């Protein structure tokens, strides 16, 4: 990996080992490799019961009656709960719109919606009891797409909407609509020498985190509950859980358990309230663990989308205009749909300069599975479509697709369709140059001299479908634009509590945040920041819980930026306090205490010239400095509901990919040979983790290019493949080498100049693979994932 | 649910006779999925793991007698020469972990049209040794599959072994899945050349309610090879013959549309695999095997 | 029913086992060994991989009753198993419960300082150390199964090619890493083993 860019401005403590910029190892690594790390499904308690969720077997129906008597009479069953058992008047929850019933009431709106809960002494007892619950459904017609959702006589998925989007949407089955209009797209179109358009389809992707939804709720003596769960945002969960339980927030004490991946799928609640309800009802600890089948119903998915795009360009290759319409299927409940709409519309232009645009994005209410947050969040679907458009335009113009993109690439200072100026580096053209400049992987790698063809290097892999027959290579490029952090005027802040004290004669720092470590390595980075800022080797990361202020969500590529920023901010305050104590105690002994720039390094107070003034042990003695502060990034603005104008985003993130694929053109099977990525990360706080994020994100993009899709029956709105047998994610044999080229161009507005990195690689990976497959086959391929049927015309 | 743990084959037969609804479990790779996902709650589970002989095989003059529980990984490693088609098929089964547990007996017991072993067994020629307290019978593989996930076993019978013809010529196996490893067949094709009888046999997986042979394709090819004197001349098979063979193989399919693939793709893919596997085996028969066999 | 078997070198007994329980469930919920993971329970992810009489298998697909009298090695016993490999028998692993995570332990869990090992790294097997060093662990849910599978690969094939590694690990899904660092880790462990020979 090459790391290049301008040095960032660091004032403190860069000389302390294990600080930022180093590939320090994960603090939870040993526990994770020995099997001792406590994931949410590993929780165990004496006398605990097992919770089980009974889910609707139909997608849209009136619930005429529920009979739980037989289930309740089952030996070993401690409780059976339905809507009627909910303890308060608050019976719904939701991230932005509280439209999701804790348990279905009167109506089931999607396949797999929770209807009843059982607690029993063994999971099998709970399952058998659940099977005895009799539910009488009266089925309703299903709403599955825009046409059925907005038909004049369409059944409303949610009657009597009163949420803050209800007033401006054109139909009650549209969750939110965000147009963006800038310039005059029609007039600009008249100047275009070529115009290309296309309709694109993006399938429903699942986060497919490996650790299923799970947790343990333990009733407490004070009438409250202790909840151990895997989530992305403890405080957001808490805000939604407590009112349903009828408890004040301080009586719902949440602790983050080990999180087996998230990728957006844990932003919404799953079993949290259910476990608490059962625990409070039975007075016993209750554990709930979804299996993989249930997990597919237990969390929202990436919005499937239909996207219509038109672009124009002049003969010399300059983009004239863009019109697009993006229809996202939000499914039965709002989840994060409004924000996904905001992203899809505001990022629909991609990393290109286009002055005249006419954009509309909507999300539908349907009876399909609810969709919400997944890595890339609205930007992914758009990137797939606009990158296909770029290739089409380049082909129409007879230009090289990379040169065409570079010619139109956004840069620092570019005005976006929202009227926002990109005010930090935007090295789009450079990222493309880097992936293009890489040497290509050797051809025909399956041929081993004098040996049999190695099918592991061929499309079809171990299935032995080709020994080279029909195999054609293709190369494709793509680049994407992602926002970082929560946008549209959201008060996006985080909180960090930092404590410095002397233990056994050595300074020790404890960092306490509510940040959900979901695997991304935030805990590693927090320790690095503390070392850099406080010059202390020994840093302890306190478990994340709700005993400290909110850290916001582990999503939107924001945690290193925002909670990292909060840790830095609190460390700075601790440092000032420590120096203040030092000045008070020792200021009279050395003039430098008053005059010099002071740093903390290697457990000492030193001048910027390197002179040691005091040991921290002597400064603090038995005093502890303990500070909890909030920190927020620059404020953003809401987008105007008619024009889409507004400084809606705080930071942008860019990645480019080059995909090299080999396609068995006769069987329609694809082997991705290499998927090179270049990304600007502003500042790599932990280069090893940065690479890991980029390679992981790239692979999720690959998955939705060639295999991943939740298939929903359009007639019944039922999920047809809720298992790892039929929802396929890439194996190690499907995943190519992923060389990574990291740029570090500082964003001066961000801590250490860093840029959020987690999502951008998920955007451009998919269209790059699609472009490469098109290049190999000559097919148009307007939908992802590509299936063998699409490549063989069958 | 009761868990029966017979220590010997005789005890297993007795248990199955006493409890005909008992579900045999060996590798567990089918049964446990159904139990874990609450798709099945058998009254009795009949564990066959303690019966060591089921994991053994004997290579005879004509046949390999393959114990029902010989794991796929052993077939891949030890029976490549005798059962090349089945060894290739075994290598496409799920994952290394599954191949360490699963065996052909389970594939036959489940009789899923997508079972990976079936096309190879059909192409090689095999008989299923089924036994009950009433006695032993040999069920020809062509008569074994009776419907979707149905087979010719009587309720009191267990599969003891499979007798598979030792290869007398090149064999091949191909399987289409939408992932490069650990994937259930969208469709599969097995082909075996039998130079001793101057015949070709085939097997198709996952493209009809049961595993089937492409009999019309076999008959056409047998006739064409005979008429053209190809068995003796060992010349390259005329492309038109290969194409017609492929068309007939595709025509032998009676597939459905499902989440794994469309019916028309399955027909198409079976045709391609038929043509390719014929090409590979024939090149091998001609003596050019090394460059074409594939190291699956 | 009652099931007796050896886990990580130690004789274990489980009582009142429901006949449909998997080995995975018994390990996780009855023996305090939750290291083997429950990601799919259908043999499609490998996160529950253990050695059963030395052979890597998905413990979710082994019926509890089938392990009667047999030997199981889980990730919790991997370090000891690797340490005793040269003696050609599995070593003694953790006592029942000692390797699991009770609620109290979970409550007390704190991430140690990064870059420093809170205990003697000699307690880790080479493949475990390599996974940490190469950055092959993110969320870590796939890690135990991958470690068991990778350790067995290197036992069989000390100098695997990249294609060999990919094939051997093709039954273990990882959603976080894109597998690159996992490949790095196996290469690293192989290279380190070669150095010490």
C-alpha cells in the first residue's frame, strides 16, 4: 500500500509510541482469537429464560384474532405476550418516524413482522409453544412497487400519517420525497451533442453480518432492566426502548456486548424491547438469539431501487446536464428511509461537475421487507446508475471511460447541485489515475505449465465448469461520492469521558464512550488518540454503555471523525487541566511552565523543545482528572423541500475502483480477478485498519454485483431466500486480491485532517465490476446483481 | 424426540424396523439443518455414526463398494482413480467441513434433485445396497429416484453401501452455482465414457424433479460414435455431433424456475456442460488428458 | 439425554440434553464454551468449526448425541492443541466454564491497551497470533471458525499456495475483511513456522 499526501497538522505528542498513524493492534484482538470475547449471543445468566418471536407468515393482512391459551399452558413456558400486553400507551418505535409496532396490532404489514413473544426455559420449548399460538389472518392485497403504492385506490400502508414528511409527499404511500433543482436541465440538454439515458435496477442487499441479533435482558431490583445487546447506537436504542417499557431512561441500563458486524443492519431495534418486556414480565433474565432465517426478518435491508437517468455531454466530453428519478422501496416501515432519500438525491450527481440538474428521489411504503441503513446509504444505488451512464457516454463519444470521468471530475471548490461548495480536497481524477496506472494482473492464471487447469482460478471455481472455454476478460472503472456523518441539519455529536490518574506510579488513561465497536476498530483508534494527545502509553477503553453521553451511531463513516473528535477534545481538556495542576505545583520552579508550549510525552510534561519539566506521576499524585465533554462537527442544514438547496453535508469521501473480471460467457459465470481501490482518507489514523475497511467494503460491493439479493415474491411480498444457502455472500474463493492505494489529503475541518472511510469503497466496487462484465460481454446490464441468466440471455 | 444410538448395523436395522419413521442421521448435513431451522421434528433420530463399517470401502474387480457414510473428502482423496466422476462431484460439495462429514448415503437418502453425487452415480452406473431386517436388495441407481426428495427405499430400509462401477474410461462432472465455492447446484452434469462397452452414460442434477440420465443424448452419441468409428480412431468428435449431444442433453431437462435459477437457464447450462464434459473426457480418451481434465 | 465427551482434552458431561440439540448448542450453552459461533446454523458459514476426532466439522450440524465418547477441540483449546501437536495428541484445554463468558466477565470486560498484550503471547497458537498481527480480525465473529480451519490446513500443508488457502477456507464466511488480511495471516503463520524449522 502506498500512502501519499500532505502532512497533517498535529500539535501534540506524535512521538508517543502507539499513537495515531501507526498500525497498532486491536485491543480486543486476543479475546477475539481465543474465543473469549463476549458477543451478545454469548451472554448467559443463571436461571435465564429463552425468548422467541412469532412472526407473521403473510405480508399484508388484518389480524382478526390471536389465541395464546394453548401456548401459555405449555409446561416450561413462563410468558406469552402480544400487543395487548404492552405496558404503556407507547406501542410503536422508529428511528425517525415512530411507525413500527413493537408487536403487530390489527394488521401485519410485512412478511416476518413480530406478532407474539414467548419466554420458556429452553429454546425448543419456546418454539413449540409459539407454534401453538393461533392467529387468524384476513389477507389483504399486497403493495409491492410504485405503481401499486400510488394507484388511486391503493390501500394505505399506514393510515392517518402525521409524521413530519406526511405534509409534503405526493401520496401517503410515499415516505419522503426530495427533489433537487439547479440551473435549467432542459435548456442545457439543448446544448448537448450526445444524450444517453437508462433505467437501472438495484436489488435488495442484506447486511449479512455474521453475528445474529441477540442479547440478554436482566430485570433489576429497582424495577428497571439491564440490557446487553449488539447495536450501532446505544442511546438511540434507549430513546426508543424506555417509553415502550414505561421506564425512565436511567432505569434501562444498556451495555454494548460484542457486536458481530453491523453494516447498518443494527441501526434499528430488533430484539431489544422484546427481551426487556419478557424479562420484566417474568422477573427473570431473558436471552433472545435469532437464527439466520430469523435474522433475515430481524433487520432492515438495503433499499432496492429503480433509477432513471439522463445525461448529456458536448462532443469535447463535458457534461451538460443530468436528470434523474430514484425510486427506493422502503418496505413496510420508515426506518431510515427519509435520510436515505436525502442521500440518494443529494449524491445522485456523483463526483462530477454538472451545473444543470433535475433530480427527484422518493422512498415508498410497500408490504415488502422494511429497508433502511446499509453501508453506503442511498449513495450506493445512485453510484451504480451514474457510473453506468458515464461508461455509456464515454462510449457514445468514443472517449476513454477514465479520461471522460477525469475531464468532468469534481475537485475542491466544486459547487454541488445542492448549492454546497466542496471545501476540502476532492482528488477524484487522481484516484482514477492511480487505479488505472496499476499493472494489470497476468492473463490466463489458471494455466499452470504442464499441469491441469486450476479451476480455482476460473469462473465457476471448484464446480469445474470451464477449463478456459468461453472465458473472456473485461476491465471496468468506477468512482463514487459519499457523505460522511449525519446530514441535513441533524445535531451530530458525540461524547467522550477521559480520565487520567496514576496507578502503581504510572499514568493511566481511561477512555469511556458509548461508541459501538462493531468490528471497525474504533476502540483501537481511541486508544491511539489518547496516547497521542496525552503522551501516556497505558490506555484503557471502558466498555461502551449508557452511563456516558451519546456517541451517535456507528454508521455514516462517522465514528472516527465524531467520537474520535470527541475523544481528542476531551483529551485536550484533560491535558489543559493536567498542565494547570502542574503549573500550580511546579510553576515557580521553572519559567518554562509559564512561557513554553507544553506537551505531554511518555508520561512526562515536556517543553516543545524537549526539556522535561515533570513526571505526570508527580503532577497528579493521587489526584485524577476526569472530564466528559460533547463534541460536534460543523453544523449542516436541511435541504429545501422543493429545490433541494442547502449545505446538507459536512464532509465527502471518495474512492475509485478498477475491476478485472473473467466471464464464462457461455455459462454466465463471473470470476473477479482483481479489484484495485484508491481512496483518499485524509489521514490514516491506523493504516492497517484503513486497508481492512477498504477491502471489506469493496467485497460487499462485489457481492451485490454478482450474487447478493433478497428475492421477494412480487405476488405475495414474501421473502423467498432467507438463508445462507440461497442468499449468497462472497467466499474467499470469490474474492480477488484487493490492492489498496491510500491518499492522505487533509480535510482541515476534521480532527487530524481525517476523512470517514468505511462506506466509499462499497459504492464504486459494484459499478466497477459491472463495467468490467459489460466490457467482457458487450451486454448492457442495467441491473445488479447480475445473474447467469442475464449474461446468457436465458 | 428420541435419539437412538445403535452400536452395530444389526442394531440399526432392528431399530429402523421397530421405528420406521426414525430419521437416519450420519453426517447430519441435511438433517441438522432441518432441525435447527424447525423444519422437521422427527420422532426418532437414528444415529449411524457408531457403525464404523459404513465409513469403509472396498475396491473389487468390477465395483467399488462404498460405505454409505464414507465422507466426500475421502472419496476425493482415495478414490480418484476408481471413481473419477464421483471424486470430482465430491469436490463440489458445499465446504471442506461439510465434505468431512457428508457422504453418498445421505445424498441418496435425501434424494434431493440438487444432490451433488447423483449425476456422477448415474453416469458411472451404480446400485444401492439397501437392507432391512427382512434382507438385502440391490436397487439399480436408475430406479432409485422416484420423485422430488423421494426414493425407492422402504420405510424399514437403510442404505448400507453403494456399489459403483469402477471407471473404465474418463469421467467428468460439472456443476453450475452462482458462487465459486460452497454453493448448491443450479444444475449439474456428469458424464462417463465406458470404452469397454463403447457406451456413454450421463447424469443430470437439479434440472428435473429427480436426478435423470439424458437417455436420448446417450443413445444418439452411442450411435454416432459407433457409426463414425470414433472409439477406434480416437479422432476428435465432429462439432456437429457434440452440438447435437448438447441439445439432446438440454432436452432431457424438465426444470423449474426457482430462486437459484430459471428453467431456461438450466436447460441452456446443461447443454453447455454436456458439450464441455464430452470434450474433456474425449480428449482424455484420446490421450490428451493432462491439459483438459481440470484440477478440481 | 446425557452426553459424555472430551472437549479440549477434558472429560465433559451434559445432562438433560434435548435430542435435537447440536454440538454447537451444547458447547455454547451447556459447557460455557461460546467461542464456537452461531452465525448460520446451517453449515454455510463455518463460524462454528471445531475438530471432531481431529477432523474440522461444523458443530452446528453434529447432533449432540453423536459426539458421545468422542474428542472435540474448540477455539478455546486451540492454543493448547497446537502446543501439544508435536506430541501427536490434543492437550488439555480449559476447564468447563473457564473459557466461556459469564455475565460477570462480560461486565468486567475492558479492552486492554492496544499494541500491548495483556498476557503472555506464548499462550496463543501461531495462527492466532498471526490473525492479530495481520489485521485479520475485525468484528471477529468468523474468527474462531477460521482459526480452527486454518490451523488444520497448516497442519496438513505447511506451505500452502494462495489457491490452497482459499480452497481450505472456502467454507468460512467473513463479512468484514474482504479476506485479504486473512490470507495474509495464514501466509504469515506459514512463513513464521518455516523460519523456526
